[in-house]
C-alpha cells in the first residue's frame, strides 16, 4: 500500500462498522437541539447539569470578553496567565478541598502533563485496563514501566504492587467514573493500597466532578475521603467540559505536587492558555452548582428513574449511579442500526463501538442531563424496548 493511500484502511473500518461519522449540530447544546437539520431530543451530551447554555454562564463569558478580549495570546508561563485563570484555580481548589489547583487547556492535555511530569524512567505506573485513552497515552509517553490490571481487579493490582521492586516512584492511575460504563472506582480501597505501597493515586474524575457527592464535589466527596489525611497522596484531575458545560480541565492536590506539575508538564508549559472568557464562565458554572442544588437533585432523581423505566430483553443495562447509562447490544451493526432507528424517531443516542469499548460490547451510550424530564426518559425507554426486539439477533 502506498504511503499516501489510506482508502484500504478506511474501507476496513467501514466493513467492520467502525467508521465514525460526525453529526452536525446547529445552535446551543441542550436536551432539545438541532442535529443534522432536524430537531431531536438528545441523550448524547456530557453537559450533565445543563450549564453549557445557562444565561449566567453566557453572560459571565461576555463580560470577560469585553474585559480581557478573546485570546490569552501566550502560555501561562509567559504572559497568558490572566486574572480570570488565577481566580478559577483558587475557586476550584477551595471547592474540591485540596490545597492547590492548576488549569489545563483540556482533560487530554492534563493527563498527558500529569503523568509525564510525575513519572519517568525507573518509575512504575499501575493502570486499570479500562482507563481513558489519554491516561494510557500519558503513561506511554512518560517512559515509566506500564503495568495494567483487569478492570476493577484490586487483588491483581495488589499482587502487581507486591511484586514490583523499584526505588522509583509508583503511581496508581484510574478513571474515577469509567466513561463508557458509568461505574465508579473503589477509591477508598485504591487509596489504601497507595498508602501501603507508598504510591501516588492519580484520579481522572472527568465524569464524576459536578455529579457525584452530596454537593457535586466529585468522587472524593462521594467516597468520604479525609483530604487532610490523604491530600499528599492524591492527584485529582477533573474536566470543565462536561458537568461544568464549558472547556478545559484542572489538576488539584498537595501544593508541592501541583507546583511540580506546573514547572514540568510540557502540555501546560508549551501551549497557549485557554481564553480567559472560558475561565470566567467556568467560575460562573461552579457558582451555579453551589447555589442551585435543585439541578443536581433533579439529575440524581432521573438517574435513579431510568433503570426502572427500561427493562431490556435482549440488551444489557449495567448498573450505574452516574449520568452515563450504557445499553449494551453486542454487535457494531446492531448498535448502529438502533441508533439510526432512534434518530428517525428524533431521539439522538450515539452508538459506541470498538476500539472505544471491547469487541462484542457495542452499545448505546445514554447520557442523562438535568435538562431532561422523566417523560423524556420514558419516551426513550419505550423506543428502545420496541427497537431492541426488532434488531435483536442471535449472537448479537
């Protein structure tokens, strides 16, 4: 095959029902939106609290645009660290209860930066096999030894830790909420193992921040972690493009740990800072989360309601206490067919296929947001029950 000919590779993806096709969205994100030219009810967004188009968030961004302009025009380390960025870092650290926070331009950049700053040759990273791609990429880029354990298998993790003899640093790295199944990592047990083996615990709470915990503070609050006792061992990352409705990410932890990341993370030092208007908008999102608790309460009620509304016969509905509710149908073709049939009914639910999920576990990934109603979920459940019977096949 020619070095410039990718048609054969694209054909192979198409034959395996793995070719990705982008949907075209007009207007703002929301439960009801225009996708590919038609008005649909969307169950595809990570805007879990419905803040992406909230008037207070939009107004905060507009005020900051007038004050700061659009671009930061430099990296944080040169002249791009603006007052809005600094205020948000302090606000985030206080909210999650850790000494210091540092903004990154995205969750992907944050995880690359964290792992390459904290680990290198002679160090060891222990990682759940279902971790997000950016955690895997960060581990590989770090040049540390990379040891993976089966999803959620803490006995295997303990055995790997016991068998590892190194003078270097050890990092246990995991998603806090796994993005395709919605299950939550056993953070207390992971933290106990980190303490026993003098390891750092790196948590990617992209899908838990703003959703888990009594006040939406994420997996650490949900797990009742004593941060005064354990802050030195925790490196906590969360994104701002999901429940916060905006863009960017942050890492929080012990002051010296975060300062070291600031000094050495290449994906922080060598990229332009995010527009200050985004930082100001994310500060407004955080205030809404703190002051409008009914959004989180409503989201939690919908999360509890959805499994009761949908009793699949041929699909699998794993338990999830988060806004991510996967409906596993098996084959790539079935997932695509059901997703398209739902779209014909003006219901937008994306089909998720390998390599994002393991082979044979293609699924509909239902995302519930605070903008949905119980009736919206009932409509989706009814359609899914009808369509899974039509598309169910032996071995699917």
